[in-house]
């Protein structure tokens, strides 16, 4: 991406750039114009670094088994639009080129207060004093850990303003080349606020410069990938790049036209989808353990607290896989050991617990309804959050720790997107083995075994044990229901036999087998004395 940015700057140097994944296409011809309404707005535009559109996909199965639409995530972006703007999601985004180059946004002039306006306003100051005061304000807001470059100062340096001799001009030129690379044409393009190329340039010279700026060693000893352009160091460079822009004081905008602006393809196979989630989670873990972690990076800058909190949530969420794994295993352990996940409580306390559980459940449903998300979409998102949490997120945490502590770098699998050449979503039913399938499969088997073992124990113990059993079964079935799409992915097409039939067949067959052994109708029972009463003397 950084090489493409430099080539476009040398050849055309447009003020704005559209970023799309290779598998995306423009679905709305008016989308770019809608982005321009924000970027070219005289009041808002100078502060906007990019306009983000929601991701939409073709080729997803009707039920969206693996939550590819990810509607709930984009509800969060709508909320961030009221703070400092949505995070950059890697595609469907129109950028302000100035923000890509690491410059800070212009500082808004504060309106005079009511008393100042009554007194005739502030006295006019010279242009140099005004600029120096703006610099002081900027330095107050910007932390030293967030390198910020002021476009006005650089333009002054290149034009020679404020320099006493040619040596100072040469030093300024050298500092720019150290920042942007050894290309005079590209450095000159970064100083053109409204884009364009010099009229004196020829196609031959521009082509020569374009070849130079994409050479392998061009970024050496420059700030590309560290402070300028797309930031390196994480497989989710989109999150990191957007975070650096927001830390400098830029804001972003979330644009949602009625007709989807861009569309792409998504992985509808279980293994491919889990590999995609693994890559996202691993990138978040890499940012969490890096110097750019939102927990400590850029304090004293112009990043709003709630925006920082959102970025912390974006990077720390893979760690929730650890307690989630425990919660998914506990119901099975309770069924196998005969103990309950909760201590014994009174009937009144049980009612309070059930009411609390239902209120949390109802609150989540109401929030989704108010946001325009259907209950089925919300439920799919909940299911895949559990599936991804105990597989991809868990692997991402351990791989991230291995990379940070031991320096072991792991290769990620490039996501295979949907391909419906065989028709009828053939890719959806294809089974591809990956180690990510091991933890959810293990948890499914443990919970199913726990259900069978708990039921058999209740049968052997009598009616008094059925009451506590229902509470244990509820939590076990709650885990199994969340993992149901995963189980469907493991089963494949299975001659179109509904997976729920297979699941219930296995469970009921096991329970009835235990009942049959318990009743044992074909064994002849002889009447006689009670051995436990008379002992050996019988």
C-alpha cells in the first residue's frame, strides 16, 4: 500500500485516495461523491483523515451461519462516529492524503467569548505571533511519543522563509528526504496541499521517479511504515494506521448510504472463516504487546478518552477467550463430578438469579432491536463469538505471547473467499482440517458426555437428584446451542440430513441405552431374602 501511495503521488498526486480490497468492487456509483461531501466540507473537511464505509458481502448463505455480515461490529462504528470517528477496517475507505503523510490537522481557531465580543474582541496580532501561539497550543496537546509534522512549517522551509542562507535550506531538504525518502519529486508532491503535479514535468521523468519510489530499498532509513503511511508491525495494519491518525488529532467519519457503497466476497467455509478471525485476533494481540498499545501510547495528545477506550477494546478482546474457555468447560465438569456451578441457594435467590439472567438477555435483544439489527443476526453473532473465542482468539493469544516472549513468528493462512462455481454453496459444506477445530470439538464432546453422564447418574440416584440436574443441564445445553453452527460445519452436507436430528439421535440413543441397562427387562429376577439384611448367614 505504501508503494502504491508513493507511485500515485508522483504520477497524479490526487488529494484523496480510495482504498479497496482486491476482491471488492464499487456497488454504488455515488459513494465517492458522498465521501467528498465530508472531505470537502469547509468546516469539517480539514479535520477528517478518512471516510469509512461499512463492509458488505456477496455469496453469503441465507442463514449467515458464521456471522460474515458482522452487523453488530458495525453498530459500534456508528457509535464511534459521535466521538472521534470509526476505526479503519482495511477496505471501503476514502483517505485524505495529507493525513497519510503524518501531518497533524489544522488547529481550529477558538471563537471569542461573550465578554471578549462585548469589549471589541482581541487585539490583532502579527502573523508570526499567531503561528507561534498555534505551535505552543499544538505542543501542549501532542505527546512526544506521537511524532507530528506541521504542513505550514515545512512549506515555509522549502520556500526559504525563515532561513538565513542556503545551508539552512539544504538542511530542511535533507530532513524531508530522511522522512519521506530520497526522491525530490515525491517530497515536492507532499507539499502540494491541493494535489497535482508540476506543469514542467514530463511523462518520462514521472515514470522514472515512479520506478524509483517503488524500489525495494526506498524505505530504508526513512519513516515509512513507522510514522508515515500504513504502519508496519501487525497483520492488522489497518487498526494501527487509523489509531496513529486519531492520536495526532484527526477525526474520521462513518458513511452509510442506503445502497451499499462497496461489496466483496467473504469466506463461508468454517475453517477459512476461523483462519480469518485468527488473523484479526493475532493482529490485535500484536498491537496490545507493542509500543503502540492504546493503554499507554499517545497520552498528552489529542486522542479523546472514549476513542482510546474503543481502541483498547479493539486490541484486548482476544484475552476474553481465557475466561470463556473456562465457562464452556465448567458445565461439563459439574455434570461429571455431581457438583453445581453455583452454591446451593434458596428459592428466592434462585428467582433473583433467573430474573437477572433474563434481564441481561432482554437488554441485549432490545439494544439490537433499537439499532436495527434482527434477533437472528444478533444470535448468529453471539454463537460465532463463542466459536471464535474458544478457537481463533485462544490461538491468537498464545501465538502473540510466543512472538513477544520467544521471538517465534507464526505464518498465517491467506483467507480463501467464497467461490460458488459448483453451485448451492458447495464451499459451505466442504470440510478442511485445521488445528483451530480441536478446542471447540473437545468442548462439544465433553459437554455431550457430561449430559449423558449426568442423566445416567440421576437415573441411578432416584427422583431427588432430578431437580439439581435440570440446572446443570441448562448450562451444558446453553454451551452446545452456541456451538451448534460449528457442529453443522463439522458434519458437512451429510446427504442434507439436518444436524439437529443427528445431535438429538446421539443424545437420546445414549440416554435410552443407559435406561435399558438400568431396567434390564430380560434378566430373570428371583425372589428371596434380602442379602443386605441377613448378610453371610443367608
